């Protein structure tokens, strides 16, 4: 017959593994170098502002990760 200590030795490591394994989340995070604004809405991200130089619009991101089936929409 198993004791509570034996049960805990086998189950607690599994529980700790499940609790510490996070689900990866896609996200778009602008950095502070340009005037980029990101508006998240579910798995869609609207990207606004940025910095213009001539006819070009620039954005800069700390993290740029779009989920499968998601969209990054650059509003010009």
C-alpha cells in the first residue's frame, strides 16, 4: 500500500511542472524609440502612429509576435 509520502513524491513534481509551464502568448509591444501605438483586440493588433520621414512611415517594436490566424494591421 502506498503511503501519503510516496504519493506526494510522485504527484507534486508533476503538479509543479504543470503550474510552471506557461502558455506562450503572441504579442506586439512597441519600444520607446518611435511614436508607435498598438491596440490589441483578441488576436488582431492595430498599429498606429509611428514616425514619418519623407514618404516613409517607421515603426519599432520590442516584441513582434502574431498568433496563428491573427493579424497585424498597419493603419496608414
